[in-house]
C-alpha cells in the first residue's frame, strides 16, 4: 500500500480535488482510500493506492510525496517527489465523481 500526501492551500481544495477525480477516472486508477485533514494554514490530502505505479504517477502529476508502506512490521520508506505543485490548469475532483472542469474548460479525452 502506498500513501500519497499533498499539501494545498484551503482555497485550492475544491478545484484540485475535481482535477484529481478526472485524472484518476481517465486512467481508471482506483485509490483505496482518501482523506482530508485541515491544518492551521493548509489542507493535507492523503490518498492511498494498492498499486505502486498508480501512486507514483499520481504523486508526480499532482506534486505530492509518496510513503511506501512495506510488509507488516517493516519501517516505511518515504520518498519526497515534490513538496508543493501549482494547481493544474487543465481540470478540477470529488470522490463521488467529476464535478466540473477548471474555468469552464472541457476535459480532453
């Protein structure tokens, strides 16, 4: 299991989640869980994947870090891919499905 962690400013949350949902749907990637935690100045998204390559691709595209959860009892091996990325200009996500495209743009297939 791999967990991708992404830090966002609170004002970015809705648009970035919409972009993530579209990106995941286009690739038929299925995270096993998703959570959102409010911090004092930011929001931390945690997205877990069963497929390592999916977690790595998601983290690279959305500017997150990947925690590689190893077999039970082993220490996690954490690698930082990107600490913060600018919002994608392409798309905007929610767990229940696509909620819209950024700035009214259509999403390319």
